[in-house]
C-alpha cells in the first residue's frame, strides 16, 4: 500500500469518527466568539465547522511548505546547471592545454600559458 493510499484511508476514518461524534452530540449550544454570541447553534455544526477549519489550516500550512520546497529545488537545479557548465568549461580548457602541451613537447618547447608542476 502506498503512502498516499494509507493517508487517504486514515483521513476517511477520521472524517467518519468526527461525523459520528457530531451526530451523537446534536444538542443546541451557545457560542461566544470574541465579540459575537451565537445561540441555538447545533453542536454538530460547530464540530463540523471546527474540523473543516482545522483541515483548511493544515492544508494551507502544507501548501506553504510545498511552495518553499519547490523554490528550493528550483534553486538547486539552477545551481547544478551552472556547476555543470563550469565543469564543461574547465574540461574543455584542460583538453586544450593538454593538446598544446603535447604539441610543445613534440617540438621540445613549453608554451607560456601552460604551467608545469614542480617535481619536488
């Protein structure tokens, strides 16, 4: 079973538990929300709205994290592309210098732009 399937099943179970809990507690209640007071609201509605708001908040937080990670991946891909271009340029430069050195050794000369390491 894949992770997404497992999470979907767990989500369905949580929704079923919340629905059963809300239906069992269907009395009317008074709700004080900062400056507002709601009277005669079904407790089931309060439970459903609370669960829905919690799910919305979790979804928004997950979306923010997803966007941040997506931007980070994009940045790393660009950095990788730049580094590959640098490696290709250095490889081409190394091949060019190797060819110059081989030509110079064949003529018993050392080109000015080729630095030879010390054998110490």
